[in-house]
C-alpha cells in the first residue's frame, strides 16, 4: 500500500510492502556420476608437467569424480516486509530535494521438514537443524544445536534515497543523487549450501593429487554405495557446501551527479559522473583448500589430502560474503527531440569496473580469507562505449520540404521513407590467461598463468593468429600459483551498425497505413571477433577462433488500421 499527502511545498509519500515467499528446488548435480581426466598418471613423474588426459581416460584413472544423490530437496519459506517514507520538497523555485528512507527485511529461509545443516569449523562436525537427521523421513522436530534458519537474521537494513535538482540558469540544471540498495542473495547457491547434506543428500567425490605415484581409484571402483546405519560420512571422498551463520546481506551504494544544458528548441546536452561500490558479494570459496607444497620436501611425499586444514574431509565449499566491486564512469549525452523529421540520442561512457570475482562460482580466490588476490578488471568492464540511436524521415513527398506537390504514383515512390539505426562502438570483453587448476595441487578452483613481460601488442601488430605476445606467459611450476592477473586486457572491440529502412503507404483513409520494413543487423558486415584462446596449454593459444553473427537481413510488412 502507498499513501501520498501534499501540503505546501512538500509532497509526502509513505508505503508498506509485505511478501511471503516459497522456494522449492532440487539441486543435486551429476546424479548419474561425473568423471574428469587430468593427465595425473601419464605425466613423466610427480609434479612434472606433461601427460595426456585422453591417455588417463584409456587407463581408467580419473583425476576427479563425484556423484550426488538427493532424497529430500529444498522447500523454503521466508517473509519480506518493508516500509518507506519520502518527502519531495520544493525548497525554492530553483531547488528541489528528495529525501527518503527505507527499511526492509529478508528473513532467513526455513523449511517445514528442517532438513538443513551447517559445518562447525571449530568442532569439525555438522550441526543439524533437525533433532535426528536420520529420522528425516518420519520426523520434523527441530533440535537445539543450531537455529532452524541456520543463518542469523539481519534487521539493520536501512537505506537512504537522496536527490537534488538545482536550476543554475534558465536552461541549465544540476542533478545529483545517492541511494543505498540491499541486494538479494542468489537462492540457488544459498539454499544448496544449507540443504545438500548427508543423509538428505549423498555426495561422495575424490580429487587425485599430482604427487601420487599410483591411482587411488579406477573406473571400476567409483561411486561407493550409500552407507548404512547412523554414522555420518567423513574422509577425503566426503565433500560438501556450507554457509556462514553470520551472513550479512550484500549491498550497493550508488551515487551520481550531472549537469544538463538545453540549447536551441530541441537539443539537450548532459555531462555527468556516476559510481557505485558493492560489498559482501557472495562467492564460493574452498575452505578446505590444501596448503601449497613445501619446496624443501620431495613433492611425492606431500599428498594433497595431508595438506588440507581439515584432514577428515574433501572440498568444503563455503558460500562466502567477502566479495567487493566498484564502478566509476564519466558520461556524455546529446539528445535531439523529434523535429523536422529527425531525432537522435548519442551517448558516450568512459568507465572502469573492478571486482574480486564477477561470477559467483567461477572467480574464486587463491586462499580462503584472501579476497584481494584476484581483484582485477571485472568481466563486465567496458571501458569505452559509444551508442547512438537515430530516426530520420526523408524530406521528400507530399507535405515535405522537397517535392511537396507530388501526387499519386510519384508520391508513392518518393514519399513516406524513413531511416532508423543503432550504432555501437565499444571495447571488447576482458580476458586473462589461465592455467590448469591442478598445477598448485591444492584443490584450487582457478589458476592463472605466469607472466614474465607485459604481453600486450600494439594495435597495429594484433592479428587473428596472434592477438597478444604469447611468449610472455608460461605454466606455473608444479606446486605454485601463477602471478598473472585474473583479467588483463579487453578483447576485440565492437563496431556494429543496425539499420532499417521503412516505407509508409497511406491507404483508404488517414488512419490506415501499410508499412514496408527492411531491417539489417550488422549492416556493414563488420567482423566482430570473439576473445582469443587464452588457456594454457593449448595449440591455439593466442589465436581468435570465434566471431559474432555476420550480417542478417529481414523483411516485414505492417498493416495499421
């Protein structure tokens, strides 16, 4: 419900919102099993590069395998109450303020069957919301080990909305604003981090070490049977997701300021700055990632499992909240309102976006607690971007500037034409150089290559077959991470023109019209290359092997009456 009250120079608004949500999901991955072959047992020796994944496959020695059998899915409930108050205050004839405050609350998820749990890192045990987790088929009675919701509620969710408009001169206006926005957490990752636990879900898996001389598993003995009895599984094959009990909501602080100048009767120029910062962004982190091998000890004497912080478990994928991101951009916009048959909007942005990981599950960190180790250009950073849209009615035919007296067939040929388009020039998508995640031998999720020189070629030397200096990158030594940044440069840019030509035919009266349309996407058929292959080792390293769609044309008729 929303309420509005106007008194004098104040326009007061207030509102209340209440939602009750239900979210149901089956989250099991690989219920039929998954195997990955990584050349662990066909390389020349422990910790030495080489080998062949296909050869490991022929030997039947997977480097990683898992299976996940889900008997009880997630069936969550939550409430979302919220209130706001806002005052649009016209201080003077030149100055207007918007002052608002909001409060909102997202209750933690709970389930009627209480089939949730969390890992206690101090006791190294699972804590269940259900009193007897092995009676989950017949009992829903909660226990006292942990709250039903697992996550602690967060009530201090206040947010401001501040806006300012000041008319500096007759045709010059300054605008500024700030807002604090509470973000929702991705339900898919959050709920599976609380509910994919044994005995509700059985998820054995194993990661073989590069230092092993003999395989621990073969194709013939994968996927152990579900344990019987009431003992909780543990050991190197028991891997799971978990979440922090104190999981603060992610939030974004956003601000902007711009100046608008009107000139002539139909033109407006705007120049501005906008920025934001996001904190507590969620991401997955393997809290049981092993320590790097000690170079003073033979590699073969340091199996991966012995170097884990929690020896009785495999991967412990924590749904963490230490991600951060920032954005700063300068903008310029020129707009012409429709007059004399022409309208257009042209805008340019010069910006930079940084983050500790753009993807919630694919951009992790080197070590738990080290959120800045992979801070770099965000994968969605654009840098420079120009976009223009335009529409022009050609000045020919009846009632137009030229050939205004045309009638009949002559007007049907020369009149009623319209040209429209959208033009975009932009830098490409950022990319970096990666290496196999098995090289450090720590059960890492992501590894970059070693970088010995800059590697960026001058624009005139970049080709499809050599987009960057590949000799500047190499595989890290076994048992180490690479030193390259997660994202280094932007890939090939965008030069795209979408153009359309319309021809309007007036029919039996003023309200009837037949419109012929010719629309062309990528009108000039510029090749829009994709990013080069940037993963080591690869026979196409540094080579561009993809491109966006070529020119596409389409014809259409539209009848209005």
